[in-house]
C-alpha cells in the first residue's frame, strides 16, 4: 500500500472541512495549528516536512483539542525544543501520551509501523520503552472505552481506505457517518 500525502489530505479535508472548517496542510520544518483569521477563512492543521507520520500526529492533537483550544494557535500549548531537563521531559511525556495513543491507532488503521516520539535529543536519559508502554496502554484503553468522535471518524476512514481498499469517496462517507453517530466518550 502506498501512503500518499494527497490521499490522507483528501480524507481529512473530506471529513472535516465542511463540518469544522479545517484543512490539513503540508508545512515546513515545524508543525503548527492555526485557527481561521482575517487572512484565512478556515483552520489549518499544518504537518511537518511532508512526513506521513507527522500528519497522523498532528491530526491526533486536533482530534483531542476541544472547541475553545481549536480557536488558539497551537491549541494554546507550550513547546520546548530539544534539550529539555528531566522535569520538562516528564511534563512533555505526560501531555503526549494521549495524542500518541491516537497516533498509534491511526498508524494501525493505515497499516504502518508506529514509533513513539520522546522528542528530546538533550542530555537527559529518556525511557523510550517506558513511554511506549504508557502510549500502548492508553491506546488499548481508548479502544475499549471509545474514541472521541473526530478520532473515530478519521481512524475508520483511514482503515476503510488503506486496509479495506475502499475508494476515497466511500471512506469519507463512512467517516462522515461516524461523525453524525452518537459521540463516543472523551478519554481521560
């Protein structure tokens, strides 16, 4: 299966542009979420450097963000680059467990391998396997308790297209049906 950016962009935009006025956009070196403003009439989930994994990760953040956060640049979150100390790394990992759990489910729905991102090349010892275990446990819990509606719609559309071989239009229709179904609980 070929994982073309044009396909995942079409799936996302087909699912969420009409309902949420949000588009998926290929970006430069850093990912970013930008709400609509005077210069642009729609919200933008911008993924980094044309990486398919970046698409899935950035969409997972968008699927978790509530309506208020989706009105803020980068959902109002802070970001510290590489070189975080141990306390900052622990805070980063605590915030990243939920989106990376969704990213894991999205990757599975595409038939792709998933790699956790501890996103720190500093001198702090990072327990990558411990973090991976927390992400996998969260993904399993979300699978049992139910994905948030936008995440469920996106995951099901990915699976229909990539694993079941349905055309884009059918995968989008399936995802839209999930959006209109009763919402799943939001994971804690």
